[in-house]
C-alpha cells in the first residue's frame, strides 16, 4: 500500500511513518495491487486524531480514530478498516467480481454473531420539500438543531444535502449527472 502522510498541527516523524506503514501493511493481503491511501495526523486539544482514506476504484474506505495516543489510534484504525473490508465483502465482491483490486480469498467471512449487530432502518420520515436557497436551508438546519439538512435547491431544482462540518462551517452535497 502506498501511503501519503500529512500532519496538521504536528510534525510527522519518520518513526511515526514507519509504524503506520508497518501496521497498514497488514491490509496488503486484501488487495491485488498497490493501493493508494492518505493518512492525516492531527492534534486538537490534547487529542491525537488519525484519518485514513484508502482509494479503491469506485469505492473509498475511510476511518477516523481519536485518542490520547497516536500509536493506539493507528492500531484501532487498522482494526476498523479490516472489519469494514470483512463486513462489506459480499458487496465489494459483486462490484469487483473480476478480482483485479481486492483479493477476496483472504477475507474471512463474518460469523453469525457479527451479523446480529448489523444496522437496520428503524424509522422513516416523510416531509414536504419546498424549494429554498442555501441560506434558508442553513437557517432551517440551525433552527432544528440538526447537523445535516436535506432540501430542494431553488436554483437547480435538485435535492441537496447541507451538513455542518467539524470546523463550524457548512458543506453542501450536490448531485452530479
């Protein structure tokens, strides 16, 4: 796996890079060829945060772990990514049935007990959508005290998703046809 390292509010040491590469090499058995990944180390108020994004053709695997120790966050991130790969094995296999990217023979299927904690839809909401601009959607989202808001954009007549970012700003998801 080819990893790119970035540090936010901290310097990325060679030792940290080496440990990360060694830990993430454990995931190489799941991929046919070199896969690229981005690793972002950051420090916020004494919390060490590790964000990892692995780019597969047509799919992105992403994990974010935070804690008091960056090395513990690396271990947790590897475990979470391995679990994601195992959990979505069948879905990934349908998408990549040619086997050029992922080695499915190395992915052990989840046991029955792991399937019990599978998330399910427990509530469905329906509501009228009136067209509104982005500023009105921000106001509605803030009034509802939600961290995301789905609305029909009055300018484009498309369904958009507005979300609150961790830095306090907003993000807008627009469909691309």
